[in-house]
């Protein structure tokens, strides 16, 4: 097929049997249409130049390529559709012989495979969320390469596998990307965060509050899922990360980034609230600000002897009528803590209950005043996690 696509194969000066990998620029220069100019224009109908160019680039480039290519636009019969075809974007023409500087690009197929892998492994239900994972360019939220990535621990090991990568396509796997090596701060495994996002029941037009947005990648996924009609407010306490998030999310007019303690922020009425930091209890305002059928996802964690880091389980709360259904997601989590929403007494009680291994029996969250009873899995002065289903 490639031999039919190029007017001269192998390229002049290259012996037969030599490796057939050539750059995108060389491919275009060696094609029949490029070399023959006016004659090519007369024969354009026979050679179908739009299909030719797309097939050459696709076969040579694979998932992405970075080679700059000088294209004489007056000698290649092109159309607007052709100039827009991926992975060759429409150049900004500054003159008759404009230079097309093609940036590193990840193909739509790579992003789609990534979204499908995350969806399959995390058992996602939301189509909008799957489409969002396929749209957001992850490489634009994790700084410049090379990148250090953390894969899940191998069988029989508790330590994640660390590797350095230079190929941005390798970011489209279920790996956490290291944002700050000194603090061991990552942007999180997509396979870990995806079920949390799925639990928010995101859809077009919804309003979401995101505490602990980091550099903004998962906030962008939320923004894509709720669409232009939706609204997203993201809070980040770290000034450096907040600045990165604000820059990364500038393309989304429906996103507002707040620098400061999200635990103390007034979320306002929301359809969904995501707490991406460890807490010991839900704030009363988070529960009150949930709209009917709204969802709250938060990690309830206990101290493990590491500064500002806790371990625990993720609680999913949904507002149904005047009550709150609640359940724990089945996978434990270790995460940085939100210091303003922590209580040492609640942490001690949580630790005892987590050790019992009965967290899967929780069915509801109660705010009403009542004495401790057998159905109380965790009974505190401000809320209760109950094994009794919501009525």
C-alpha cells in the first residue's frame, strides 16, 4: 500500500532492502505530487491527493511525530479538509510558502484505547466520563518530559514500580505521574480516581466542587463531562499547583480555580462534590449543599505515621429525599490529608472500625440526633454511619 502511495519508492539514493522508516518531511518530498508540480495538478483526480497525504502521514508517523516539515502549499493540491486531517493540523499560513511546524501529538486512537482501558478496569458506567478521558490531553497537565511514572506494585510487592519515560504516548496508561519528587507527589492513577468520578454521576449542565485539584487534570475531565453548560469550581491549597492548574485550565471557561484551603471554602449548592484529600468526617455544609440526587465522594482516612498522609476508605454519599444513602467503595486509598477537616477523636474511632473489616455493611449517613444503637457502624457527635438502609 505504501509503494502505491509514493510516486518514487524506495526514495532516491536509498538502496532496496534498506529499512523503510523515513521522516514525514522526506515522505512528502519524495511523493509523486510534490516532485511533479503542475503535472501533478493535472493528474490530481487520478492520484487522489487528499487520501494520499493522509495515508503517507498515518503510516509513517504512527501515534505521533515531532518532525517539522516545510510544505510548498502552492505545489501540493490541498483542501481545507485535507489540511485539518489528523495528525497534521491546519498550519497558520503567514505567506505563500508557510512553514508547518507540527507539534508532538497523540492520536485519537491512543486516547480512545486509554479511555476504554480505564473504563474496563474501573467498570465505569458513565459514557460522558469515558468520552472525557478520551478528550483531555494528559501530557499537558504533568509538565515537560521526561516523566517519572509509578505503576501499580507487582505481585508480592507493596512498592510501586518507578520508570522514566520520554514518549508522551506512555502517559496514556494507568500510571501516576510524579509532579514533585521531593514530596513524592503524583497526579494519581486514573484507575483509582475514575471510580470516584463515576460516583459523582456527572452529566451535561451539572455543577461540581473539586477540593484538591492538583495541576488540574481530573478537573479538566470533570469539565469535559459536564460540558459548557456545567460549572466547576476547583480548590488547591498548594500555591505552585494552584498556579499550574489555573494555567492548564484556562481553556475551560466553565472552570474557576481557587487558591487556598478548600476545606474551609463555601461550596455553594452543588450537584456533586469531590474531596480529593483525606478527611475524618464530612463537613456539615458539604451535606447541606448537595442538591437533590447530588453526590459527595470523600476519602475517610486515619494517620499512619507519615506527615500529612493518611490511609482509609472512600465514602460515597448521595442525597435521597431528606436523607443520605452511603456506602464505601471497595478499594482502600492512601492520600494526602486535608488538615482543616480532621478530628483526632473521629480518626481513632475510624481506625477501630476499619480494623473490624465490616465497612461494607454501611448503607446510610444520619445527621439526626440519636443515641448509639446496634445499627450505628460509626457513631459520633456530628454524624453517624449506619447499617440501616435509608427509609
